[in-house]
C-alpha cells in the first residue's frame, strides 16, 4: 500500500498553520502539546511533507482559534481572456438584436 503524497492544498494548509501559529506566538512544541502530537509531526504538517486529516485540521483550527476555512484556499475562477470576453459581449448583443427582428 502506497501513501498519497501531499498535494498543493495540503502544502497551503500547512503554510497557513505555521503562519497562524506564529501570529499567536506559539512554538511548535506548544501547539503540538495542545494537539497531542509531537512538535516533529506538527512540523511535517507545516512543511507539507505529511498530510493532515480533516479531524486534525479541525483540532488545529480550534487550537489556533480560527475557522477551518482560513486554512483552505478557495479555488480560483479561471481567467477569461479579453478576446473571449469581447466575443461573449458581441454574442449577447447579436442575440438581443435577433429578438427584436
């Protein structure tokens, strides 16, 4: 059985754990103790070398007094090129004009 490697969202969540921990002036050892894990394990979560379970993320959020959503970046909407935007506007104008014929 192979372990799944961390993906971008795991790494981003870990980076946010670290940022929020530092904002609260907590050490790895302090937060690790509060979570019931070693500071080494917490460091692996923060660096993205280990994945956090959803349950652990909930514990981390509670310990850092943050909503869980603060640790997960919302997917970004794909960028629409100016040309595609112009085509959509032109199409809307044509459809509107066709309704009035």
